[in-house]
C-alpha cells in the first residue's frame, strides 16, 4: 500500500514539475535553429539609435507561436506572435545581444541569436572657395570649386579597441555612383569638383570582416556667389565695414 502511494506521489510530482521546468527555463532548453531568421533595421546602427529587430520564418507559423525576447541577458518582451521589438543601441563598441525563443503550436522550443555592435563615422569637409581675409565663417561650396572630404571612423572590435583606419574599407558614392578610384581600404579622403546641381555624397565603411559597419551621407547644395567690391586705401588697407555699392 505504501509503495502504491509513493508511486502515485512520484507521478504527480513529475506531472506538475515538467511544465514549470519548460516555462521557467525556456531559453536554456531552446535549440538554436537557423530557420528562425533575425534582422535589424537600420543595418548599421549608430550609438543610441532605435533599432527594430525582426523575426521571420518560412518553416514555422510564428503568429501561433509564443515568442520570448531577451536583450543583453534580461527578459525584454514576450507574447503570442510577437515577431518584432524595438531596442536602443548601446554605446560605441558595446555589443547588443538579442536572443529570441519560440514555442511553436506543436510544442517545439527553438531559438536563435543576433548580435550587433554600434559604430559611427564623422564627415569633415572643406572647399577652396575664395573668401576675403576678414571673413570668419566657413567657405561654402559653389559650382566649379573643389571639395575635400575626410572621414573619421569610430569602429571598435570585440575588445572595444578602436580599429585603425588602415583596416577599414571606405566606399564613397557620389550621386549614386561608387567612385572605385577613391574607394578602398584606408582611403579616408575623397575629393570632387562641385557641379551645377545638388550633390549627394554617401560613405559606407566596414572592417575587414564585414561585420562592423557604419554609414553617413551629406548633401552639398549650390551656394550662389555674390561678388562684392571693397575700397582699398593706401594707409589703412581694405575698408571692410561697407562695400562700394553702398557708397
């Protein structure tokens, strides 16, 4: 009699313990499955960008699956058919770790991960537009002037060490066309002559592995030139407080 009672208690414990184990330890029980397709938008996030993480699958019915998201080791969100979340990218060089685990309608527990490391690039530019000596602003581009552009990349490896310019691919696109001559590894400078139209310059950079990327664009509009005449007096030089047309 005692053995039958003990046997019944063991069965009851097994029945009630199994669901708790499967729900409480979903992440550890999940089998990594590449049929769960993860992607991020934007593809090259900068620090503190809002990043959308999307989950797709051609093998499983995600709308009828319980989906749980873990971000950087902490449970972030869960729900039926929850196929996308929005997260905030970390600082430069810090890796975002995204884990998704699904429980299908057939009670399969599967998971997959995607990691990304924010990067950035600054674009500095100057032009050979003529300005008077007393002009304190930055010379602005006008048609026919040369524009010199310099990229300052901020790419970091897994050890949070900044990647040298000589280990970075620079791809320059002017008005939608890649400049093959000025693009390549270590080519952080770009020069072009301002045209008569608005010029759109896009820069894509990535490390040698192609895993760490950043993108930046800048638009150069035409600035109409405005010739002005100043009086030059032999003893005091240029009279800069007024132009001759205001005499």
